[in-house]
C-alpha cells in the first residue's frame, strides 16, 4: 500500500493531514529544515507532534534537509537528540555530513535522501543506498517511465512528489536567491526571486512554473512500485493540506477527484503534468494571479469542514468481563493492550446490565481516533453496572491506550565528539604545496594551451569532439559530467569511450557521478554542485574515494579556511556561477528548440541580463549576470583554484588567467560572490 505523505508546516496542518487520511507527515523541528519560515515544531513541540501522530497511526518524517556549517555542528547534535527522544520515524537529509552524523549517532533512525540531493537517475539512487539511506525522494523533473525504471532497480524505497509547487530549478542546485540576496534555498531561506518577472523577450515570468498535479497518475505510480506519494506545501494553509490529502486518497481508491476545488485552494494559473508526461513546453509556465487568489477564498469554509472532527481511523478490539466481584474492560490495539477495572457490580433490582447494554455504552468512541472493530462480553446474569461507570471505564481505557501509543520508543543515541573520526589538522595547512590553478572551459576553442594550467576541465561533449586532445593531454584532463543526466546508460558508454582513449579523471556535480566513476575505474573529483559546507561532508567524500572536492561557493572564506579533514579541496575562484539547472527551458518557444544555438538570455525587471547555456538540449543552466572575480583577494591556503569559463572569448580567458597568476584586480563588472558576505 502506497503511503500518503502530507506536509505539516504547523499544528493546524498536522491535524488536517491526520483527519483527512494521511499515512504520514513530514515536518521541521526548530532548525536545519528547508522551510525556516514555516511555523515548524521547535521549542519542545516536536515530541507532542510525534505523539499525536503515533496515537493515530501516522508516521513522522522530520526534515533536516539544509546544508550545515562547522560552527553549527553542536546545534545539529542537539537537534539529533531532540528527534531521537521524540521518537520520530525517519529523517529527511540533504547534507552528506549531516547524514554521516545521523548514521554515527542514531543508526536506528531511518534516513531518507532529500529531493535537495538532486537524485534523478539510477546511479544517484544506488549511491544513496550505498550511503545508508533507506529511501530516496526523487527529483520532480522525472517522467513516469524514468521513475518506474529507477524504482525497479535501485534497491531502496522511492518517494515522489504527487502534488504541489514546482521550483524552476532542480532542487539543491539553485543559488539564485543566495547570489541575489544572500538568502540560501539550501539553507531554508529562499526568497523566491524566480517568481518575479524575468522575461525572455516573448513572455514574462519565465522562471515561474505552474504547480504540478500528478494525482491522476496515482494508480500508475503505485503500480510502478513507488513507496510514498509526497504532497508539497509546508508553507501552505491547513485547508490546502486537507484538499490535497483528500484528493490523493480518492485517486488511490479509484474515486472521482474534485479537481476544481483543488485548483481553487491554490494554483498558479492551473496545474501542469509536463514532467510526468515529458511534454516540457511553454504550457508548464504560470504564476499566481488575482483570479487565483480570489478563488481560494471561496472554498476555505468547505475545506475546513473536512478536518473539523476527529477521524476515527484506529481500530480497537474490546473485551468486557463482569462478575459479582469486579468489572474489567480490556482494549487491544495493534499489539498493545490496556485493562481497567470499574466499580464493583451490584445486584440488579430492575433491569440487569447484559452484554448488549454494556456494548451500547462502551462502543461510544466519538471524539477519539478509535473505533471498535470487535466487541466481546462475558457478563454474569443478574448484575448491574451504571452507564456512568461503563462510560468512565471506556474513557480511562482509551486515555491509557493513547498514552501508551503516544510514548516514544527507546532509541540508542551514541555520544561521540563533534569532530570524532575527522583526521586532525587541515591537509592544506602544512602541505608545502603551491595552490594549483585549474581551468574549466565550456568549449575547446577557449583553452589557451600556451598558458600553464595544472588541470583542464572539459565537458563530455566537448572532449568527444577532439580524440587527439584526450590522448595528448589525458594526464591533466578532467572530464566534466553533466550536472543532470537522465540517460545514464548512454552517458556511461560515452564516458567509457573517453576513458579508453586515455581520460582517467572525471568531475561530478551530482552523486550519480561518484557511482558511475567508481564503476568505470576513473578518478573522481567533486564539483561545487555537491554542496560541501562542512568537515563531515568532506570526510564522507574522502570515504567514498574521491581525489579532491570543490567546496560550495555559498560558504564564506573564513569558514572554508577552518575546514578540517584530509581531503584536498579548492574553490571556484572565477566565473559566471550557475544560478539554476533546469529541465524545462524558459526560452523555448511554441516551435520547440528550432534553430536555437543553445546560447540565450533572460532579463530581470531591472533590465539585467542573465545568460542561459543549453546542454545538448537535455537541460539548461542559468548563469549569473556578472562573473565572480577575486584575483586580488587574500585567500586561505587551498589545494586548487578553479577558473570557470563559459561565455568568455579566448582573449578574455587569457586576460583572466593572467590576472589570477599576478593577483591583479579586474576593472570590468564583477562580484565577490558569497565568499565575503553573510549568508542566511
């Protein structure tokens, strides 16, 4: 049976989810969750929420799905303790370091790989399994066939979003909010600048997608083997939760779905199923208009009625015994049992209490989550017990059962030092090595071979254009894998061919590349898309066998300097940083890709232009309007600096490399990125 997983941004949403038939909820504790603006369940309220759910047979999945910095690790340990003591059923995690910390400290709590990990193919899911995750929340960009393919082969549970908002960018790969305003989506503080009016010259709001609704595919997804249907919306009101849960339940039961009410409670000009069907065209785009807001007000009252009363969904079996000596009520529920004694029975003067009279009183479970599935009575004749005494026995028994079901189980918490298992000292402190300069090039023609670079990074498709280049420069060449790869079989063949010509190193911005590279026997380097922000994450990548890792460009330079561990590390020191990776193209017209050369741009409401680069018509990358340039800055000792070239001419490339070799500033428009700013 497929799990219906509902969002619970606050207590009212939690109640709505439970009373409308959700099997589980996902919610945030006080910190480290991707919806910091939601009400959440901090300040001791998490235990109450978990208890409420467990009484009613719901599971609770706690989100710890943000990136964590080293100074926050003690606070993370406090959160781990809170989650463990509350008795949560699972945790949802993005950060590799956080996952490692949970694995070490509370190994018995199941870990789910968040959609923020951008797992979108089979190798990524297999990598999640290798890291100890029991479930993977698949990327929202997948088709039904792709979901079915991964689910059948990955060896762990899969969870898919079935209804709710769509980010333009693949989750975990968006840096638009952090770069434009210092509010990181990877840290739970996204300001949603994508919903503003970016235009492509033909239409506005080109980075705003309609909400998805895949509810009509519920039966097909269930047949594909998906374990859990996730409803997006921890920032939404309880009426939205009620409507979505009710709709998913109806779809699974083969009943009609009230799509009109579902759209009215929240939509952005309607819904889209473009990802599920693979029809990724301009009909996927939309934004919230006045008509959408007005429609919401008309359905709130009706939807509130769906969760006004307690849902009696928990079956109990009752057994009542009455003898001249005593009266005892025993209630059994899913293997748990309580017994209570009532007043001593009296001899009946008029009408004795028989089995039917006792049943009539004891079955009145209204206002509780329980219903009586079976009732058995053994009543000695000629005795009487008042209705008030019977009602009191029922209330006491159900209250005792509620306390029993709601108490947290015993969880083994292993106390270890914050930096336990991290090698002492930093690799780059006393290495005696000079910081290497690596060049990453979007096109072969940009590479200045007469400039001495320590490594050259080149995308797969560009490396394929020049077999001689691969054979000649194989030792210094690193093949860059696509940030998104929806056809792993084809990519593996292409990569194997390059390996056979002498390419032995790859750079990956996604976990799938670690799995693929290890299988092909290639040396793996981690790119900035792996979102490394703490020492534990670096240590995990080292454990997986990576040769080096690029630290997240969202991390401040002072924190980069303080990272521990032995894995060689570097930063992106120059380039138009990737702000988004998307599968639905924001500049694609009604005629399709047509004669598009793969180089377009978007303009924001202030007239600032942001380049877009298409990757073989498989996904696109939105670049920052100006390049990161910090050549003159005093940097900590790092193992390498990567200069990333995308839209630059060969002459501009040479100028930049020369500036970095000589520590010279740039006079052109530029940014220092987030290295010297405070990130939220």
